[in-house]
C-alpha cells in the first residue's frame, strides 16, 4: 500500500454539525485529525445557531454534512449557517462534503409553475460561504442536470463523486457474477445501471448482464416494465473477430435493481414485484441514499427483495433498520477523497467518477 502524505493540522480544520456525527468521527479517526468542536444550538422556536468553539483563522476548512429523513430542511439550514459562520471566522477556503444533497432531483422545470429547487439550494450554499467555497462534493447526483447547475455556479471540480466502487466491490465478493443481471426502477436510471455493470463486466460484456427498464401505464396504474432481449456482442482478439449471440433473461438469475435513492420504497418494491413474475433466484436492491421515510422499512422488509444494499451517507436511525438491510460503510472512501484533496493528489484512477 502506498503511504499518503500526512495532513497538516495547522493548515486544515475538519468540522461537522449534528447531521451525521458518527460518520465525521469515523472519517477523522481514519485521517488521524481532530474534529474542530462545533456546538449546534436550537431555540424553542426552531431557529438553529451553530457556534465554532475554536479559532479557525487562516485555515482551509473541510465540512462534512448530510440531509436526513424528516429533518432535511433543518439539516440544510444548519449546513448553510455553518458555512456562513466559517466565512466570517477568517477561513481561507471551504470544501463542503454534502453526502446527500437535498432537493437535487428537482433540477429542471418539468411542469408549469414549479421551482428549480436544486439550482436555488446550490446557489444558497455558495452564497452562504461568501465566495470561499472551493468545492462542493456530493455523492451520486440524481441527474445530469444537477451537475450542470453546479458547473454554472463555477464550483470547481470535483462537483460530484460516486459511491459506486463500494457497491461494485461488495457485489463482486458476495454474488455469482456469471448469473447476475442488472436493471433499474425506470429509464431515467439507465446511466446508473450501465455504469455499475460496465465497472464489473467491461464495455462489451456488460450487455449480457443488463436489462433496461421503463415505467408504463397499465390498467390505470404505473408499473415497471422489464423485458427479456437478445443481444449480439462482437469481440476482437488480434485479427480474429468473435460474435456472441445470447438471450438475456432474469429466470434463475440474481436480479439486481439499481436506484439513486429509496425514499418511501415504492419504486424499488414495484420493480421487485415485476421481477418476481420472471422467476429470478434472488432479487437484490442497491441504492446509495436510503431515506426510508414513513413505513418504508416495513414495506421493504415484506417485499420480494431478498436484500437491500445501501451506503451510510445518511445517519439512519436504529428504528429504521430492518433484517434485509445491508449497510456499506462509506467512511474509507470519504477519508481518501479528503486526503487526496488536502494533499493535492489526483482523484483519477480511484474509481470515483461516474
């Protein structure tokens, strides 16, 4: 293993609020740096006031935050005030690790008289930092439009990274790859599914392990449609060309549903129900952000899913845990990104980009 340069405690500071303290402590421990103490006070009326308890003058700040189920707006305001507080405390630059970006799926005007909420949130965070936002690092943006908004606000790269490598490593070590077929909850997730499948099988062979999905209206309700298909793959070795003809089906396979987030669980469950009709041996769901709102844990536990794999980008409470839930630890990934940015090392080749 190549040793990375140590992070100077005099040059950098690492802060968090109340949004995901367990994650921040794990990342700090992996980096061997202390967390700058922050006290988040909440008044009875609901106002939030984060106070930095130690001088950060002249330092470069790394802030870790997220946006949790049931408190997304409070978490967003807390993060905004913390950025503003840092900018007033004579910090030099700010790197915001916002693991789950609120409102990111609302990145376009898809119907009349609705806000482009993602644009407003990104602009609000940038203005809260008063020109000191060096980078905004969020994981797994919901759409291409969100990345475009970040770029339009002159937020330097990396604007969006991915937890894909965590899931790919887990899938490789826990499932028979020969019998694995990827799909999505709808056509809007095609980029995601292809990205994960290509990371495992390569740019050609992944077609043998991938079935597209789309939402269709049938008998007055919307359902997910996933159909078997035949594919021809041309491979070349030297001067020899080989054409592989195969039929891709879910029967007796490990069906893996990829989605960008699970909120109420509806999309994941309806896709699993549709897949169950096609006779797979196992049905597995995978999603970076598990909001698990309302009674989603119970519904997912009672669904045809055999397992739901999620990352801990959100601070999932014990009450939302259920037997089928598998939690992947993203703190090593976050710590490595932190270290590389702090020591001016490239992120290329670390399997971070989508």
